[in-house]
C-alpha cells in the first residue's frame, strides 16, 4: 500500500531545473534514465558552459538533440509546458536544454534565437567569471553590459527562461531589473544558510521573487554546507527561502550528475580560474544530493509542516508557472 505522501509524490509534476552532466558530445545520455527512474518528469540538460569554446557548445547541443530525438519512445524534447503535460500523459521523460554563460553566443545576439530553435529554453549569463555580457560570481562585481541587456530583451522575446545562477551580485540585480518576464536562479542556495560565493543573498532572493521567479535548491555538498547533502540540510535551505519569500518561489535544480566516461579533470585543471582557491572546489569526494533524495525529502517537508500544495509547488508547479510565462515567445 502506498502511503499518502508516496501518492502525492507519484502524482506530482517533478521538475529538475538543471543537471550537472558534463557537457560533451562523448557523454552517453542513457545515464538520463536515472531521473525518470526517480520520478522526475522534466529536466533541463546543460549543453555548455563558458569554459568551453562556443563551437563545442553547439556540437554538444547537436549531439544531445540528436540523441533525444532518436529516443522518441521514451524522451520528448519540449518547446513549451503543454509538451510537458503531453509527455506525462504518454509516460515519457520531458527535457530541454540550458547553457551556462554567454560565451556560447560568440557576441552575436542572433545566436539566442538559433539556440532557442534547437531546444535551449534557459540560459545563464555568466559561468563564475566575467564575459562580454555579464559578471560572474567569482570575479569583479561588474554589472550587466549593454550586450547583456540586449540578450535579456532577446531571451524575453524568443521565449527562454532568464537564469541568474553563477552570475555576480550586481549583474543579477541588473538582469532582474531588465527582464519583463519572471527570472530564476536555477541552481543557487541562500548564502544566509551557507556562506559561499556561489550562493545568493537575501536581496537577490527577494528580487527574484518580486519578478515572480523561483530559486532552485542546488544539491552540491559544498554549496549546502560542509559537504553535507542530508535532507535535514536541504530543509534548512528551504526553510530560509520559505521564511523570506514564501513557498511559491522555491524549486529544485540539483546540479546532479551520474558518473560520466569523460575525463573532466583535464578540463578542470586546464582552467582553475573558473573554480578559484578558497571556495572548497578542491574538497575530496564532493557529495551531491540528487533526484533520488526527492521522494524521501517529501516526508521531511511534511514533517516540517509544509502543506501538500506547498510541496507540489516546490516539486515542480512553481518552475512550470515560470516556464509557462517565459517560454511564450516569438517564432523567429
Ligand atoms: Zn552550474
């Protein structure tokens, strides 16, 4: 017999706003099966980040897009939230793509609609360091550039979720001021609970909520605490967000990756500036909360006093609300 909370979880829309799968055409995407096996309905898959050349992002997007379309019996590349509803009815796993940082645009505004046409539905402005569009969270705190402002407008126009994770404080406040649609932090935790440069201040959280946006709780142990990925710690982060802005602005972007066959270390060692010293990136055996913790977490949330609607909102309805608004865009 299923318990009441098991039923709640099985029936709920479950949304993971960002996977940390290392973006490379070499990655075997059969690993994505771990998400639907854990009851996840939709995942945004990362196809590139600023550390890569923009051509490598495009090649990864091409490979991942081809793979998803070739596995149409089980996977759906979604363009809007109705496609997610349809995928759930057909018992298929819904995915779209995201890019971490604007180097992928090669300073060409027209690339935004190209990526959109190929299935990218969420873009971040920087990946830790500054670029032509924005400031990164581990760099000098410069704001959004003129090019970055244009990109916000173009993302609003074509229909992409504007994502502030990995960007610097001033840039994020500029983005949230510029955007005409709700803005998210797809995978960022409150700095008030755990002090890390990748985490975000109460100001940023309030500004995000004021756009109607959502903050996705990140599962990486060094962003949650002292390499601590327990459900109790996840609930601490959720409690802080709920106290500050309410449950309707909370979701999950676990940043989780199953093991991949690519030698990530070669790339990480080649650009240590993206993961600066003193930020715990050199922690041995970094742990990661992922989708396999979600069903149990529902019990923790219920024990902590969250109601069924609040829990359903956090599991997916909140991000879906943002996507329903942000993904309405022009066709060209
Ligand atoms: Zn990230």
